């Protein structure tokens, strides 16, 4: 009896693991690339070899076109790719500079020209940004925008307020989430990190908010998202962490605020004592070239306090700031919102 119970318990555990793996696979922070391979007359080419290679890691995968000349790469990690295609009797085709974004359904159609296989036709162009496959509404905030735009408290999710259908939360909802989507309450958001759940289910808040140096990009799905997400109706926020590459790369930062450097506010007699240090960095690179990579980052994220801080903020200065900027007070209802940190 005891042996049977243990066998049933083990079977149940394996089933739960498989179910969890299937759920995570359904919410992968990846992209899809597909297209048709034709010759110069427009006829489809069956059995052509199409390869998708990451330009920073050299990790590649190859497929052959089917009877309709179609190829498909599913669950592709985001990044920059090269797309070679070749077949006997045709010149080799290579398209470089293809950038795949999170949850993107990209398409690249290939036209092969008659010629020797030693000859190549190279095209440098990105894929079209119009999604002709899915009906999901949303927008990607890229690494460049995260690095270049100013962020209060180094919170990457503030960029979400620049998107259509995304609004500052109601001041009285008390969720501390950064925004609300499509008229829903801010508690109705779902946060994902590399496709995995990133929610505190007690208050439905974000658990881990990585610092900007660690975030590759994130996307807010505002409407018509697929059933693989579900759970909430107020928007899906999917963040992707950076990855290592064949080249070592990293960053280091220190943001300093000190009352010795601050001017006195017009409405207070002296400068309030306030000191803040926000520091950290990131590093990534290869463990085994073209095979295994690492990436790590240290530093406070958008929902966390700074590394070091001292000196109480002056109440009169806070009240004066609220009077001068009531919109900012309603937009940033986070800890330390009275003393916005550096970008």
C-alpha cells in the first residue's frame, strides 16, 4: 500500500512538472520567423535549406521548406539574426540585420536567383514591423529607449506610460503598480519575466523589477492577447533579461545626490539634508564560445530602495513640490516618489 502511494505521488509530481513546463513554454519570451522561398519566376522551391543564426552568439538552426515552399522558426530568442538560404542550382541568399522582438510574428520571404552556389546575394534589412499573423495589440520598449530616456528611480516600467491605452493608476487604488491598461484597474495586470510569472498573488504586484542595465526590452500587451496568457484582463507586461554573447560586455554606474551639491529651494530657509547613492553594474560573456553564455547584474530596480540613503526629506519641500507638479505626484506613487532618483 505504501509503495503504491509513493508511486502515485511520484506520478503526480511528474505530471505537475510537465504541466508547469508546458505552461512556461506557452508564455515564452520569444519570437517567430516564417516565410516563403521562391525562384525568380515566383514558383515555390521545395526542400531549400534555410538557416537562422544569431549574429552575437553564432547559435544557428536550420530547416527545409515544405511542399508549399514555406519555412518556420518558432520559439526564437529575441536578438539580431542572419538568414542564409540556399538550394542546388541557385545563388546563395543571405539577409543580415534581422532584429526579432519579444512576441513578434516576423516574416521574411526569400527569392533565389539561378546561378552557381559559390555566388551569393546579400541583403542588409530588418523585417517588416507589421504583424500579419496575430491580432494582439501592444508595443515593445527597446533597449535603446530604456538606455536613452530619463527614468525616475531607474524604473523601466515608467516607459509604459508613453504607450496608447496605458494610463497612470487611480491615486486611491493602493496597488503601487506603475500603470493601468485599457481602463482596467492596476491590480488587473500580469507581470512576466522571461515568460515566467512575476506576480505577488496576494496584492497582484510585480515581484522582481530588474534595473535598466539588466533589461533587454519589454512589451505591454494591451488587448486581444492569446489564450496562453489569460488570468487577468488588465494587460500583460513581459520583460526580457539580457543574455551573454561571444564578446565580454558590461557596465558600471554610480548616481549621486548630496545636499552639498543642491541649491536651496525658494520656499524653505535652508537646504534639507539628503544623501543618496545608487550604484551597480552588469557583466556578460561566453562560458564556452558559441555554446554557453552568462549574464549578471547588480543594482536596485524600480520597486526597490537605493543602495544608500540618509537624511529625512523636508516636509515643506515635499508640499511645495506637490503644488508645483500635481501630475507627477499622481503618476509616481512609489516609495521615495518625493525624492526622484537619477536615471
